[in-house]
């Protein structure tokens, strides 16, 4: 099968497209013919050996795929050949086939195409867990989303609006903010040309945002903590800017706010039943037409480096997807 292989750590151009042996199947496993792979920020880090998971070389990156089950291993009951499924692979997904635990496969939501399915679970799963379980977002509250046109950010914008919050989307270009409006943002802030802290205060009558969703870190976090409402919740999602911010904790005292860590991957393993309820809720919202996942670019497998640079160069709006067939 064809696969993108990381033979030595480095930037996207060091990846190679190779013909390799398909992965072996075993008891409890299922083989999936991959139709599409989601490109996620961790893929840009794992190939540089800068991510929390460090697979041994050589390995294939790609943490999320959608495809069709072509073979099941001994003892598998819940999944059958022909099922359309999503697999969260950690790595190994930028390939024509993956083998995954059959019990962990997610049925594709009704009516969803492969490209959409390949970019759905991590983004919407993270953002629902962040806003619901971690942020306790309530109807009528103000939600400020940083990096709002990115993968997890745009999902947070949509889900925040569905949950009845007034969503303020903050991003680096007007083009990105226009997409955020199409996906439910009531207000927007261009943090390249506007002051994030001052503008958020203006838009909230001086109070600040009740919940802040931060997938960016760095300077955006430094401003955001200064425009959070009394008893607000600042959700720590990620550090796409490349800088993990440091917090003078007197600010948390003065604002009476909570700094809330969000680690969706750990949540799926530690609280599988709650995660299954979230997954079902997302599938229902999708089938009701309340979620409209946005794909800004689709590349063939051999262009994996270009797809990764789409994220690194901040070009993506919503998702970038690789297709394999
Ligand atoms: N905690 C969790 O469970 C969890 C789950 C999934 C992802 N994450 C993390 O969330 C973050 C976003 O992931 P994603 O897949 O949504 O990525 P993405 O689609 O690339 O979005 C990241 C956004 O960050 C902004 N950004 C600011 N400075 C940047 C820089 N120097 N390079 C790249 N982007 C920059 C960009 O928006 P502007 O151009 O508008 O600033 C971009 O849209 C990552 O740190 C990822 O590891 C965390």
C-alpha cells in the first residue's frame, strides 16, 4: 500500500511517499480502507518529535481517518465488512489502509461523506468536551474563541452558537472572520488589526467574556486573561502560536476566574461512557443540520507536505483533508 513515511524527524518536506507492507490484522482488530485523513496540528508536531506521543522511526503520521471496513479479526462482533467508519489512529493514518481496535471504531454519522468524517471527530469532540464538561457554558453567556477559524476553533464557534451562547470569534484575517460569521459568530475581532482585550471589553459592556476558548496561547492568551468576566472560565486547548504562556496567578485571584485544562484524548480514555454520549450528541446535531463542518482544502495523499504547510502557514479555515482514493 502507499503511505507517507517519516524516516527521520524534520519538517514536512522530509516526509516520503512509499510503497510499504499493509499492517497486519489480529484478534479484536479491523482493517479499514482509508478514503480520507484529517490533517491536525499534532501531525505537524509529531514529525518534528515535538509532540507528547513519540512513535519509533520510521512511522506514518496521521491521527484520524475515515474509510470502509474490509476485514475483521477473530472475535470481532460489533463491526462488519462494508461498514463506513472513523478511526482515531494516533499515527499511521496517512496511508491507504489502517488496522485499528474494532471496538474503538466510530460509525460515520448518517449522510456524512468521507472527507467530512475524516475531520469531524477530533475537532468537534474536543470543542464539545471543552465547552460542555470543562467550561460549563450556559445559554446567554458570552464565549470568546481565539484562533476561531482553525480546526478546533471553528467547531467551538458552531457548538457555542448551538448551545445558545453569544460567540465572539477572534482570528488573524477578515477572510477568516467572514467564515466564522457564516458558522455562527455574532461578533468578530481581527487580532492583527484590533486590540483583543479592549475590543472584547467593548463588545461585553466592560465585563469581559464568560468563557474563553484558547487554542493559540502566546500573546493572545496574555490579552485574553485580562478580558475575562468575573467567575469566567479560560479553557486551555493548545498553543498553536508556539509559545506556552505563563500566568501571574494574581490575575486569577482578581478575576475570580478558573483556568481549566482540556485534554480531549485523555478524556476519551478515562471517561469512555461520557465520551460516547458526546459522540452520539455530535452525530445527532450533524444529522439535524445544526453543524456544518467546513473544509478549506483537500489534497491527494502524495501532497501531504503541502497539506501540513497549510496549517503551519495559518492558511486553513476549518479543516484540511488528505484523500487516498
Ligand atoms: N486539548 C486538546 O484536547 C486538543 C485537541 C485538538 C487540538 N488541540 C490543539 O489545538 C491547537 C489547534 O489545533 P487545530 O488542529 O485546530 O489547528 P489549526 O487548524 O491550525 O488552527 C490553529 C489556529 O491557531 C492560530 N495560530 C496563531 N498562531 C499560529 C501559528 N504560529 N501557527 C499556526 N497557527 C497559529 C491560527 O489562527 P489565526 O491565523 O487566526 O491566528 C490557526 O487557525 C493545537 O495546538 C492543537 O495541538 C488540542
